[in-house]
């Protein structure tokens, strides 16, 4: 990935694309508003015993910046073990597959870890985007249009997923058109924070996806979590998108349960708009999981070699 790509896309496309996973990521857990969960509690967190908790327990792990705990609670234990093996032999990179730009992560880390990366990115930003509000707005509209068409036309999405992600795209477009992306001081703080977080991760971006295989699933997700947390913190501090607030406000309602299957209603605010969606849940070995996560995690193991993307839209 070139510095030009990062300079042009990391500023909005990654931000928006990561947040497009909120529809599925919000299927994650339940702490009381304002409650903080420390990493020390991870080992004591158990899988959901009620359908609605299939969403709440995962939300909690995201608020705790605990990617490894998220992966452990999102799928049954036997599938989690197979995923860990799949990371080692290169067949799977789930749950990174849930991120729209998962295939770009190693290259992005490599660019951010390069000597003087923050200065190089700012130089690119000044040439292309400083003060260019109109150009940025057009790029945001194009990205939203492309993402919406992709989701509507791709056969891998269910009608409920299309509806959910469509709502998120509309909310994020409205946020993006109001966000001060052309502000040089904010961009400087954004890039400075991300380059530092990328270096602290200890993941060798230039090694590509092989770095994830070498570290394994748990270590990779543990090291990536602070980097992604920094990204979300900067989106909140510099550009006003508070994903944690959306997660804390998540309300999950059981719409229907038939034996080991259920339908859940998710309601949460995103960028000032209300999102209302329905997702399926499934009970396996006495615990409840979000069915889409289980299905995609299992399907990822069939990939030879591992493909770090596949169903999500990439920026044009």
C-alpha cells in the first residue's frame, strides 16, 4: 500500500469502512452505560446463556478493547480452536474478516511504521486535501454510493444485512459530510497518534499476513486491539464520531425464539441517527451466538490460502 493510498483513504475510507462493521459488531454485548471492563476480567467472561446476551457479551469485549476475548465468545469453543489452527496454517484470519479493509491492515501498518511516516502522510495530506472540503465531500459521496451498491448487489448478504448496513452507510455519509476532514491540525494529531499506535503494536506490517500467522490468533488480536482503539479514539476526538457511545447505548430485544434459533432486534444511535436492525442468533452446546459470525467464521476455514477479505466493499 502506498503512502498516497493511506493519505487519501485512511483519513475517511478506513474510518467509515471500519464503522460499517458496526451493524455486525454491535452484535456484541452488554455493560451498563459508562461501565468499564478491564482486561483482567477477560478470563471470567462466559459465553451467552440468553439469546440477547449473544449481542451483549460481544459489545462488552469491544468496549474493553479485547479482540481476543471477542473472538473467543463469538463462536463455540471447538470452532474457536479450529480458527486458532487456521491462523497458524494460513487458512483463516477471522474475525479480521469482519473488517471491510482487513486485507489492507498489514500494508497500512507497514506504512504507518515507516520512519517519518507521520511527516510523509501530512505532506501528502497538504498537497491533496488541506482546505479541499468540496473534493472530500465528493469522495465521501462516491464511497457511500459505491458501498451501498455493493451491499445491495452482492449475493452473500441477507436482506436483513442489506437493510442494516444500508442504514449505517446513510448515517456515516451524513457524519462524513459534516466532519472537519480538511483541517490540518486535526489531521496532524490523527496521523501522529496512529503512527505511534502502529509501532507499539509490535506487528511487523511489512511481513504481510504472515505476521499474523507467526503470532497466532490470540496474540495478533491482542496486539491489534490497542491500535484499533486508538483509531476509534481519534475519530471521536478529532472528527466527532463516537463509536463507543453507540455501543454503550445498544438495546437488544428478543423478537422470536424457536428452539435453538432466535431473532434479535438491535437499536443504537450512530452519528446522530437511530439504527434499527434484526439479526439471527443460534444456540450451540447450551450457549447463544450471533449466527452470521458463526457461519462466516466456519466458512473462513475453507479458504486455501487464507483470503483477508471477500465480502465487504473496498473504497474505489
